[in-house]
């Protein structure tokens, strides 16, 4: 069975035209034709990686290093007042394509781009409960020992981490639910 087509992979392969303004062995940076503002840029890993959790550690750093430089260039060249740098990770977060993209959006005062939400006051108990759950899950997931690998691999549990209790979903299966 043939894997589904990826429009981002087609852009990387130059089968779809793009406005590429940076490229190295692992990444490209292109302008978004349908961007929020002129200069809206995508920093993209060349390797097909559907969701952020699967990006190798070395590449996470590289993607955001490039995003930082692109943001600086946008400030200087386009004379903007700010930038938003973000990743939409998973369908509920607005990810439309199953390929990791770091977005840099140039911002001007009153440009009409809406990236805000209504703050919700949480109780101390709610915050403490989430804190404990996150600490526990971070311990289970681990941070991987192969941080220099250039291959995207699903994160693996640390060998010394506790096994998941019976009936718990596998972490990798939960990752798959976030892929658009």
C-alpha cells in the first residue's frame, strides 16, 4: 500500500512550486502563499515527520534556531512590530497537514491576525493535579538517549522507567491519534 501524499514533501521535492529562501541538509524555509501577513514563513524538516513528538532532538533545536533567525530577518527587512513563532501539533491544535511545520508570522499593530484565547482561571487543585500528572508522564516518556540521531523515530520509554499500568494506552498509539 502506498503512503498518503504529503503536500509538504512535494514542495520539498520541488514538484510543487514554492518561494524557498533558505535550505540546508535537514530543513527548508519557504513563504506561505496563503499567509496571515506578508512574510509568513514555514520552517520545515525535509524528512517526513507527521507530529512534533517524533522530531529528533537535534532537529527541534535546529528548527527553532532557524525560526529565530528568520524572525530577526523579518523584523529587519519588513519593519514589523513583532512575530509569532509556533507549531500547530495535532488536529485539535489546528494542524492541517501531517508534516511538522514551525511557523513564523510577521505582526503589525492592529493587523487583524487573531491568535488569542480567553484566559481561564484555574483552581490551585486543578493546577496541582495537572502538575503531578505531567511530572509522572515525563518520567515515563523519558528524553531519549539518541538525541544526535538524524532519523525521526517515535519516542521510546526509558529502559529504567516503570512499565505502564495494565489497561493504559501505549504512548505511541496516543501519538498517532494526533496525526491529521
